[in-house]
C-alpha cells in the first residue's frame, strides 16, 4: 500500500480505500472538520484508539469508502504547511473534491483554496464546460458553501439562451439530493419571474412615456412660447409620429402589448438585446419634443443595461435561509 506523509510528525494514518496510507495530524483534522472531531473523539472507537497515539506510534484509521486521490488532496489542503496543493484543478476534480468536503463538513477550512480553483476555471474563457454548462459546477459551489460562485453559476444558467426550460438542473441530477435539486429549480424559477416582472414594468413605463407625448395636455414650447412648426401655424404634431415610430419598434420586438412578450426570461433578454430604437431625423422638432426623444433614448439604454446586468440567479445565503434576508448577504446582490 502506498504511503504519503502529509505531516511527517502526524499521529494517525488514514488507510483510504485499501490503496493509500496518509500520515496526518489528528489535531488539524479535529480543528477543521466536525466529522473528524466526532470520529476522533472519546465516543467512537477511532478516538479511543488515539489515546496513546504519538508521532512515534501513529494509529491507523480505515476509510474504505473514500476516494484515495480526493482524500489525499483534502489532507494536503487542510494541512497549512503542505506545499503539494495545486494552483489549479480540473472541473471533474473540483466536483469530486466538493462532495468529499461536504461529507466531512470542512468547507470553511478549504474556502480560499477552492475559491482560487474556481476563479482559475472561470478565467479560462475557452473552457466551454464552465461558460456554457454552469450546472456542472453548481453542485460544487453549493457543497463548498461558496456564495459568489453559486450566484454566478445560477445567474449564467438562468440567462443562457440556448435552452429555456423549467428544470434548470435535471431532476435526476445525482450530484445533489433530489429534494435539493427541486428547491434550487423552484428558487431559480421564482427569481426568473420576478426579473421578468421588473423588466416588464420598465417597458410599461416607456410605453406610458410614448403615450404621454401625444396627450392633449402635453405642452410644446420654444422659449416659453407655444411652438408652431409651419407657416399655417398648426401646432406641433411630431408626437403622433414619434409614438407611432417607437410603438411599431416595440411591437415588432414583441415587447408590446404585454401578452405578446416571451414567456421565458432568456427569450425576453434576447428580444431586448436585439431591439433598436429608431432615430428621429426630423430637424424641426420643438425643444420639448427634442428633450422627450433624448429622454426616451436614455430610458431605453437603462432598460438594456438592466437586462444585461440585473441579477437573475439565486443567492446562496437567502436560499439556505429559505427566504430573502433583510440584512447583507456574503455576496452582494440586488433583487
């Protein structure tokens, strides 16, 4: 059986999967893992066997069900003086490592190392598995209790446009308990509906602004005097043309009326992204109309920015609490 001295002064040996022996410090394991703390305590046979354990006479603890490579990596990370911790690992290794971390309850102890690994994976823009299939790392971010990447991956999953389905995570995803998969899907669907409503309200406010331009009480003035645009001194009629022009653009994009809007967030975001407001080339706009057109374009840019940046994912802290927290979460988000 292969032997690795994670801590050369360790007082216990972990016999993993009958293939690997890891010499480690019981003190470090009990400080970083509540599971190891209980296992090595006085109420378990493993703990009772440690009463006389020393670095000269280490005691052996059998872990037949754990993966040898993953346990070795975990022990490397938990022992702060070890220099064998890699700076980057593959997506598959992160997933397997996260499950082991969850089993031994030591997410806090490995937080900084795993955050670096996830950051490296995120920066690898060619890694399509991360960018196009965030569900591959979503379970890992949950097990590692990493709010930043849980929010990041759920946000990507909610926004991606190639698939629009109710189950963001497959119901039969065995990397998470079935009940947990269902709860994550439910939270994501609720957040999706809320963001759709907020974007719909912005669209509605833009349409109201269009309509107000054509209202009889709307005042068209130039230098505080009623504006006339022709020799016949007819009052400004640009609002009717402006309203028609912008409403036609919104209707072609299926953003108005509201019953024509896409029912899923990913398609709604795509429609907003593709919408371009027409440019009014009229040179005889009164100051009021010109100001209104400029404001409409500013409001429209705000809509596009909101559609691009608004958080569509799930906050891990709010999700674990079962409700939206009133106080600050570990990873700031706006709902």
